[in-house]
């Protein structure tokens, strides 16, 4: 395992410092979620189940953000005892959770269901057939060259879906500094902003669920006096 880098060697990570391709990926992700919110018709049972998926996914990412040191040490503690890519496992849970919160259904006579399924299918195809293989090939190869312990760790810890029991190897506690962006020794992850955006998106789905059914209730409330008045007028004519 390599020694810790000097403070000058530590790079700061953030959305604005990412390459253009990575920025476009983030933009496409938010566009897909925005379209999912726009075409969604959330209802309570699926919304609650989806919210549970999203909260667990966000929690996994928060847990991972307090352990990952980004190439400066081989991270094998926390959620990395269960799978090698907990950030991506959390992202997978977010995809499923947002799809459920959108009220996705199987009645394909409604165009919105077709659109939602297309968004979900494209997201999963990109995730499993492009994103994960590319990540495993690039990062796995790099970590294998950098850290002698990588072979042992990767042989015992699955890539995405976690094992049931932890594989303990160099454990360490969760670090608030890493979660918030790092310290003088290690580069952190700045996961706070992603967590806040995730909670805002949950709020938007909830707002959508509330406002979607409100017009129907208002129509019933306003139409009831009109119906009563019409009946009374009809009786008076008789």
C-alpha cells in the first residue's frame, strides 16, 4: 500500500473541474430525471417504495464518501468491505427509486408510461453496458498497478452488488473531512451537494404528486355547489 501524498499532490474534485465529457454526462443525467418528473404521475404506494430506494442509495453514497481517498490509498473500509463500487451501487438504487417515484406503470395505452419505461431502459443499458464496464476496465486496471493489495481485495469483494458479510481489510472510521471534500492529506468527494440535490429531487416528485391530484379535488369541490343548485332549480320548475 502506497504512502500518503504530499498536500501539493492532492487534487481537488468538483463538478466545475471535471472534463467536458463528464459535464455532459451530468447534464444528460439531470435532463433524464427532469423528463421523468415532467411525465410522472406519482401515487403514494410506489412513491413510498421509491423513496426508500432513493434514501438507501443516498445513504450508501454518503457512507462511501467518508471512506474513499481517490487513488491515494486503496479504500477497503466501510461499504468497500461489501462491494468495490458502492458509489455506483448507490446510483443504481437512485435510478430504480426515481423510476418508482414517477409512478411508472404497465398500461402502455398511456404515452407517459412508454416514455418513462424508455428513460428507465436507456438509463439501465447505459449503466450496465457502458458505464460499469468502462469503469471496471479503466479504474480496475489503474488500481491493480498502483496497489499490490488490489488483487486480494477484488478477488473477495464483488464489483457492484454487495456481499452479505464484510471482507475486513485495513478498516478505518467514517471521515467527515473526506465527505465534505478532503483534508491536507487526502482528496475528498464533496458528496454533500449530490445528497442535497437528491433530496431536492425527492421534494419535486412529492410536489408533483400533490399538485397532480389537487385539480381533480378542486373540480369536485367547485362542481358540487353547481350540481346542487341545478337540482334545486329543476325542482322549482316542476
